[in-house]
């Protein structure tokens, strides 16, 4: 994934450099024509021809540059919007694994679930999902700042979520309430930049909430889950509740 992003960034840099070289080449030719027109004399037929051709080239280059700028701006906005959706869906998934609720949730339901978090368990595999979101957020902020800046509010959301990149740096695990607050702030920022609901849905109206470790395992791994006993010598299969 990192290699693909790096290759894409190098390709984009090469394209931009090629555009600048072509633009500079045409402007250089136009400048030579304008200089030669003054050498021959603007009033002469050759000077007039060179003057007209030089100004035409400059006009064409400026027009193409303006159109390219608009297209590039739209491309960055579309990419920024897609990135915002990707991260909002990633947050929805990790909240669903951690807290339960409907498989398909809107941003207000996500915030409603997070508002109910107290001392809910946070197993290693759920923590790993948060670490992945934090690492991706940091990489995106560093590798694609133009696309991030093109979508107002995306940078704020990624900065909140990027804090999860250090979730395993300390000696003690993060408090569940701290994790929920960071997810809530990131969800609110992403929802705002995408025009989604930013208020909280009442938690009591959200069905299927179950933050137990067994339910988290079932939602994350799917199907029957095997829970190892503390002695590590035996295992008990856990089937999904009927």
C-alpha cells in the first residue's frame, strides 16, 4: 500500500514537471518571437507577423494554464472527498466492532454510540484497528497534503484520528473514554466536511449495542470464534448467539 502511494506521488510529480517544461518551452519561443519582432521593427511585415504569433502563443499558454488549474483543483477536491469518505467508513467500522449497533450506521449514530462509552473493554485486535487508522492518517497528511487541503475540514479530522498512531507507545493502555472522545471528534470533523449529520443520535434508540469482548471478536473475525483459556492449553469454541 505504501509502495503504491509512493509510486503514485512520483508519477504526479513527473506529470507536473512535464507540464512546467512544456509551458516554459512555449513561453521561451514566444519571448524569442517578440524579441525578434522588435529587432525587425514592429512596423515591418516580418515584425508584425512575429509579434502576432508571439502574443497568440502567450494567450494560448495562459488559457491552457487556467483550464489546467481548474481541472487540477477539481481533481484534488474529488480525491479529498473520497479520502474523507474512506476514513469516515473506517471509523464507522471500528466503532461497530467495538460497540456493536447496526452494521450500516450514519455519523449521528456513530456519535451516539461513542457517547455511551464508559469502561468498555478494548481488546488488542480492536486497538489494532485504531492504530491502523492513526498510521494511515499520519501518512496521508505527510504524503498528500494538497488533496487534504482541497477538502475543508479533512485536515482537522485526520489530525484527530492521527493521535491513534501512538496508542501503543505508552506502558499503559488508553482509557476507553479517551479513545471514544478522539473518535467522536474525528467523526464530527469528517461528517461536517462531507455535509453529514453532526449531532448525536440518542443512544437508547440504537439497537444491538454490545461492547463485550466476545461480541467484539464475533464482529471482527466473523462466524465462530475460538477463545483461548488463560493457561493456553485448551480452547472453547464460541458460536454466534441465536
